[in-house]
């Protein structure tokens, strides 16, 4: 089955700096890669996604890159703000269920 | 706005009682719903996958007689924790998926279950 590894497990940045979270996957059949943000006591919320026919996607301060050959994808957050502090999960999906990474706790210090 | 509604958000009950959690897709028909359990500071652990009108598929190690799942309609799935015990205390999250390749899972806000 699919295996997704996510790094780092914790990340602390100063407000205004950039944050990068990386994930690798094992199944070349995976073709859809969403990123979720989970705030304390709430369910994960989709923040951005990318499909396997695209190498990069950007939405304001958030961007995701995908390298299919190397089987890795990354989340980039620029100009971080304290409200970006949360747990971020990557996932890889084929025709069936999604496989999630273990999460990254991002702390943005004001 | 929220596309998946999960209720209740928090439940406290005595050991031995059964607890039902509802998950509704609000803006779309969910042919597949997922139920996850999440321990503090850990990732999402898939418990089972349910398809409308058919029996749920449980992950290895998850007791199907303990965690009853019903997906009777395209917008509603329920998880019933039967004869709950303190070790069942956890954060349970549902997720709904609309048919089609490359579609994201939308999550509910979770249910905090505390068994005394």
C-alpha cells in the first residue's frame, strides 16, 4: 500500500518568514495530493491541492510543488502569520482512499 | 462554509453506554465516507470506509461489532460506539468524498468522546 512520510514533525518560524513542509510517497499510482490544516479541537481543512499532471500550484501565500519522478511534494507558506500556527497534514491519493502523513506542527512566533 | 457537518462535537458519558455520532455532507452527495480516530498529537488513523448502501470496510484491528457504521443515504453516515469504555475515549473525525478522480476529502469538525 501507499506510504507517506512527512518532515519535519515540528517547525517554528518567526512571523514574516517562510515555512516549508516536505512529503514523500511510495506508490507511483497516486495522482492527487491535498494539504490540510488542522487547528486545535477541529477537523482538518483543505488548504490547497495538486494533481499529478501539474508541477506547481499557488494560492496567495500558499504554494505546493510536486516532483513525480522523485515522488515528493512540498508545501510552501510565505510571509507567515501567527494564525498560520496549526498542524499541517499532507496526503497522497489514488483511485481509492487517501494516505496521510504524520503531520507537522507549525508555530509562528509574533 | 462547512461542507461536512458532524454531531455532536463533544460527548461525555458513563462506561457501558452506546454513543452515536452523525456525519452529514451538506452540499454534495457523498458516495463514500470515512471514519478516523485521532489521538493527541498524532495523525489520522483510518477506522473504516463506508459506501452508501453497502457494508463498511474496516481497517485491520478495528472491531466492527464495537464500532457500528451505517451509511444509509448519500448524505448521512453514523458511527455508533457500542458499550463504550474509557479506552474508547478519543477524537473521532468523519470525512466525505464525492465520486470522481482527484476529489478531495472534506472533513467534519470531529467529536470529542470522553467515557467516564
